[in-house]
C-alpha cells in the first residue's frame, strides 16, 4: 500500500477543517488548485470543511468607500460601517464565489456564515477596543454535520451571531480562530491553516530552516526565543487551541504552493509545519 493509499484509508470518514485565505484566494491558478484539492478530498470520502477569510477583498471595498483600515494587534478594528462591509463582502460575495467554484469543479457545496442558524455564537472582545470583534463561544456543529451528511462541502465565513449585549447582531471573528473553534467542535482529525509563508521558520531569513514537526508544548518556548513571532503567534495559538480540544493534528502550510493541501495530507514531502500533542 502506498503512502497516499494509507493516508486516504486513515482519513476516510474523518473531518478535516481547512482555513483558506491569503494569496491562495487572490491568484486564479492557486485558487483553482485549492478548490480542486478540496473537491478531491471530499470525493475520497473525507469530510472537508472550508472556512475562509477575505482580507484583500474587504480592503478593496473599504478603499472604494473611502474608509481607512485600522488594526489592533493584528485584528481589524470593526465599527458599524466596517461591519456592514465585512458582512457584505464575506457572506455575500466571497462565500458565494467559492461555492460556485467548487460546484464548477465537480463538487457540491453549501455556503453559510456564522449568522445562519446561529452557527457561530460569539461575544464581543472587551479586553481591547476592537469595536464589533468577537470571540467564538459556541459552534452549532449539528448544522455543519447536516451539510456533510448531505454529501456537500460546508463553506463557512467567519461573521458570527452576537451574544450578550450584541444579541442577534453580526460580529467580526478572526477566520483562523473560527476554523480552530469549528475543528474543536467537530472533533476534527486535522486543522489546516493555509498562509502566505512556508510554515514556522527557525530563522525567518533562511528559507531552509523550516521546522517540519513541533510539539504543542514547545510552542511557548519558541515564542520566548522569538522564533514564533508577529503574525505567526495567533496562528500557533489557534493550532494549540484546537489540539487542546482533541483535534489530532494541526498544520500551517504555504498556500502559495500549488496543491500544497494534497501534498501535506497525502505524501511524505516536507511542506509546512505539523503541530502535534
């Protein structure tokens, strides 16, 4: 039995949550490769859940409306006007574009945001002034399971249903965090974060210093050494969150490489960083 056959057999009937964003959403050839990978994975009898961002599209729309972006510790400050644009772009345009691409590639997809069926319930972050930005407190995993059971691929955007003082209002949620919470709630086998970097590099100036495998318990030490820094910190935090909740593996892979998703899951090629307990 080949490595591909062994891994296909091991993953059959299991759930993989993929966070899709960055350059892989912008460049047409990369976009087509990701969609093809997801459709192939689903066709193997593996439950693929696609959670997407859409930062560049949001940025473009904000510029068209003459509104400036503002970030606080890597999170987009979201006032009422920005929230309307985020909801319009993520739920209305990006989500449905991805659904159409999957179906054109021969798959079946159903696109939802966290407001649908209160799929993602979130409470506003109060520790910092971020506006309408929330943390996921509950995932209605039954809604996602229903889509998977129907033979479709769930395509989910990270606009959440507000709780508490924001009951029923839309809250903006970081897509990496949303993917980790969904993976945890689904008891996923793997969480895969597609990014615009190779993975965790021991030296960011040396592309050959990729850390191929790391234990979740080692991540804090890598932070203290400055190896995990800046934008990699929230990504590794999301991976650790998922692993602590029972997800078996988490991967940070380079979405700029065609078919990186299939390569990471079904071959022995060293692509990205795998994080395990």
